[in-house]
C-alpha cells in the first residue's frame, strides 16, 4: 500500500519539485535566501547518501563528515596546487573518495551494529587528525583558502545565484538517482539486508558486497557535497571532518525520518534553517538542536516527514503505521 | 532414484558445546522427508548446519551430487536449497510482493524477469489470498498468511529442495491443517521437501519417510506410515 503509493509519488513529485526549484530565483530574484538554499542543497546531498546507507541498508556509519572533508580537500588541493579546473577537480575528487570508501568500507563492513558505528567514527577521527597534521598539503589548522570558484568558460559562478544553478541541479540528479535506486531491484535487496541479512544470505544474496556498494555510493554523495562546498565557500578547514559535523548530519536524518529520501531533504532544510536562525546564539545552537530533536522525536518518533504524513492522513483514515 | 540431500555422519557444535552427533539423513528427489523431535532436540541446529550457517566438525553433506559441506549460506542457496525458516522471518515492513521477489533473487540474475513473472503466477495460483494482498505489508498479515508468504518466498527460488523448519509452530489448529494441505499439494507437483516438525502427527501424515531426533542423535528412521504405529512416536506424542 504505502510502498507502491510512495513509488508513484516519488516519480510524480520529483518533476514539479525540480521545476519549482529551478524557477524559484526567476520568481523571487537574487537574495540572501539563495545562500541559505545552497546550504540546504549541500546538506541534503549528504543526508540523502546517508539515508541510503543507514535508512535503507541499515548500516550505521559515522564517517560522512570524513568523506565530505575528503571531497572538499581533494578538490581544493587539486585546483589550488595542481591547477585543475574546478569541475575537473570535482570529478577526480569523487574518484579518490570512491576508492577510499571502497578500501575503508571493505574493512569496516565486516563489522555490524555498534562495532561498525565505532569503526567508522574512528575513521572520522583519523581523517581529522591527518588533515590537521599534514599541514604541508592541507594547511593544517589554518585550512586552505583562495580555492577557485566554480566557473563555466570565462564566467565565474561565484555569486549565490550562480552556485544555486550548480548545486541544485546536481542535488536534483542525485535525488532522482536515489529515488530510482530504492524502487529498483537493488533497493529491494538493501532493504531486505536492513530487515534481516541472515535470511538474505539464505536466499543467495552476497550481503557484504551490497553493503560495500551502498557505502561507496553514500560516501560519494557526501564527497560531492564537500567538493562543491569547497569551491562555493572558497575555504576549507579541519572542522569539515569533525565529529560534531558528522553528528549534525545524523541529526538531519533523525529529524526528517531515517528511511525516507524526501525526509532527509526536509531534515536538511529544517536544520539549515535552524542554524541560520540561531546563528547569533553561537554555542547555544547545539542545545537548541538537541531540544528541537527531542521534541520532534517525541511527537513524531519516526521522523518529521513520516510523522506529518501520518498526521495528515489520520483525518481521513486510521493510521497504518506503514513506513519504509 | 536420485538422492537430493545426503547428510553423512555429521557432528555439529556451538563453539565447544556439541549438539549434533553422527547425524545421517537422506532425501530422494520428489520425496517428502520429515525430521521430528521434541523441543531442543537439535532440529534447528541441523537446519543451520545444512544451510551453511554452522560448520560441521565431522562428516559431509552432498546436495544433488555436489559437496556443500564447507559452503557459506549464499553458496548453498545457489546450489538449489531454499528455506522456510523457523518463525517465518519475513521482511516485515516490506510488501508481500517484495518478499516474494527477494525469494527469487537468484532467479532474477539467472533467468530474468519473464521467468520470475511466471513463478509469481504459479505462487498466486497456489495462494489466491496472497494475490489479493500483494501490496500489503508482510507484518500486517495473519500468522497463517505469513506462513504462506514464507513458503511462497521459498518457491520463488525454484529450488531443488525446500527445507522447512516447523512451519506449523504458533498457528491455530485450523491454520496448521491448511499449511499441511499446502505441503501435500507441493508434493503432488513433485517438489522435494525436508520438513522439520515437532507436530509428529501431522508431519507423518504428509511425509514419505521420517527420522526421529532425540538430544542430537537420530534414534529412529523409516517409512512414515510404519513410524506412526510405533512406540517411539507414542512416546514423543506424550512428550510434546
Ligand atoms: N545459538 C546457540 N548457541 C548455543 N547453543 C544453542 C544455540 N542454539 C541452540 N542451542 C542448543 O542446541 C540444542 C538444540 O537446539 P535446537 O537445534 O534449537 O533445537 P530444536 O530446533 O530441535 O528445538 C539445545 O540444547 C539448545 O539449547
Ligand atoms: Mg527449532
């Protein structure tokens, strides 16, 4: 019921959403809101990738800030030190991230549950340490600045509007890919792994291989966001790889609902908006996040979007408790 | 007659704790063989040993002429063994259709979508109720319906042998009868089944041959009809 309903909805909704997103600046003009939306897009990319891994495949990983940072630093170093065009730097960075994710994933995905979480968390800490210590390439604590902005030919896309028309189309494509993936045979298999990987093995599924594939894909989603961020902001620092950033992204998912792609986007929007709104409060931000999260979890234990959906439907018929 | 499963003198342990010792059992093509035994006898342990979940410290298992003794579960599945696990183990928040399609995971890679659609028709013929509920989430089905999904999921693999672990457990008597009717129907279509059961009365009625397991050993075997008359079974009835 809900499954097929969502399948149809995904296809039906993606197109108007995309059209709306691309038309928005034409209607509202340039403005600071675009800057906020650009951050929402970047957050959404990481959240969607993580949603595939945690929500759909059931593998709790805390390494997404690490891959965000790997994408950001690779892109920064390739364009700053080696003079690659930003778009080329971004592409090569994804290759680097994919290879690293394959290596790391092949090792850590032999673990399950809490052990997997701890192993990925350790990886994140190691990446942060390496970035700080390898100052001759990474700039250490100072980070790297002056990263060239995205450009098309001679036109530099260094305005919020220019960046908007890069990050949002990229996000929409990544979104479409994820939506199609979860409704495909591959998607069905990873959901089965989330539910019961032992039974999947009894039906001939090479579970480990699937987990590694999702891990790589999900890491590349974070890494694409990182690369775009580097060229968008022009500056990267070790905080990109920090544990607190990794936890922010998990909060995004908890907010939106762990196993809904659209929920991941809604969570990203909510968290980015909160960050903006609370920017004057500095450290108080984290407290407010926590409080907001607890409130959402109490009202909507399965996340904001599934909760809202059920709440809206409740008027028409009894809630089914269906979720993916 | 070709031998489908040949288990020869296996020992199985959980770590250092031995559970099965010197277990031998054969299933011929097209046969229904039942393994009966009280709770804790080691039936599920045999299920795990056969499917490759547990290692065998001695003995061998051959499936349709192929040695599967040391194979991992996904490899054993590839050799043509499908399972109906104890407690059904459905993918609860997924639809009936998705559950069935996961059963045909290997068929999809091997034979493609057309073959799988035919299998679906076959399964829905057998269980019209599942056809109506194909979009329903598995966990919202009744116990009996869930068991039908579990059996169908195994059928979707188009296996050489189906291994069932207590398909009647936890079901109302009338549903138990339904499950055994299905097993009888499957037998007519020529499917080979190894049926693990505690419900000796029902199991012996559908099976051709039977093995009795007590504390990790096979203590009796023979024609199902003969065993129904024997003292051993009367003893088991009382125990169960
Ligand atoms: N995972 C396990 N670890 C250790 N011992 C186990 C495990 N599973 C079952 N056993 C033991 O193995 C014996 C047989 O159990 P089992 O095969 O589940 O019996 P049955 O399926 O016939 O009820 C029991 O004594 C049980 O306590
Ligand atoms: Mg058992």
